[in-house]
């Protein structure tokens, strides 16, 4: 990824890679790259293109404005976003991206500032990967984020959860809030599943299913219903939501019930 480019850089702008491209052929993960450094952009583009057919590069952008106005960004499954876009804070684009683009955002950064990483996750990023990571690690992070998982190290995950819950003890009585109706819609079994997930941070889904005494397929079906009832997307948001609303202490004592 550090070699000098021998072929032209991929085009950017609203028309780049949109005309003549058929998105998502053969189940490929559609990837959009927002990166202002020419050599890094070239290397990432070649990396995604070389990973075909499992991935497909659908567009690139070199600035925050270009990213937010690029047609292909709204078609991507995963947006690989550099936090520093030409001196602009790429994280400020996250709120707009979440409204405009259904794809998940994976932050790509050369900085080691955990506060910046934490802020990006709190604004909607599904993971953070450092530019120094090997190529295969970056590809694996893209695949995991596309699959609905999160790509965070344990320290960062702990900081995110801590910041969201530090203002109030988990067992403190909570006043009635707009979420009460959603929480009340959970069945006892669903509450048990949520509590088990909260206490199994970092565990693979099949391990959680085994602890609950059900198949992984049955667990996925339950999670689909739980996500819908609570208005969350994926395990990270469920974990944050459950911790913030005191659902982590719900009954875990009846596996197989």
C-alpha cells in the first residue's frame, strides 16, 4: 500500500464509478472510500479491487463535501472514512451520512487518539481500524462491519460504554421515559437474551446461543425481533441501549426456558 502508483488514481466526484457500474453483483460488498491522501487512496482502491469478487469499489472521495455529494456513497454497503479529510473533520459528516446512506461506516485513521475514536463511534461509526494495520486486517474489518458486527478493541468499547453510563449508576431508579413502552414490549425470554448479551461482550454469537440453550439460527431470529422492538441496529447499539436502561440485570437464570 506504500508503493508509488503505476496506474491513474481512481476518479472521484458524483459521476465517478456510477455510470456503467452494476452495484453488488454476485453478493459483493460495495465499498466506498473517503481518503484525501493520494497514495493511500490508490493503495486502498487497489486492495479492494484485488479482493474481487468478495468486494467491489463503487466510488471514492477526497473531501467532506465531495463525500456528502457523491451519488455512489448512498449505494455503498460500507463507507471507509478517513477522519481527516483535507484538514476537515470527517467525523462531522457521520450524522449526515447516517441519514443519507444506508451503509455502515468504518473509520480509517492514522491517529492514535482514543478520544477521537470514541467520538466517532458515539456519532455512528461501526468500527475503527488504524492505517498501520495489515491489508488483510482492513479487509476483515470491512467484512465484519458489513455483517453487522463492530470492529473495536476492548479498551475503546469499554470507554464508549463507560461514557454513556457514567453519569448514572446502572441500578439507579429511572424515571418514566419514551423508551418505557419499547422495553415493556420485550418478552421474558427476550429480556433474558438481552441480559446474556450484555454479560457476554466479545463472545461469538454461537457461544451466546449455546449459553442460552438455543441454536444460533433461533438466536438470530430473536435478535431481529429485539432490534425491531427497541429500534437499535446490531449488538453494539443493543449493548449500549441495554446498559443505559438497566436491562443487563434481567433474568439470565433460565437457559432453555
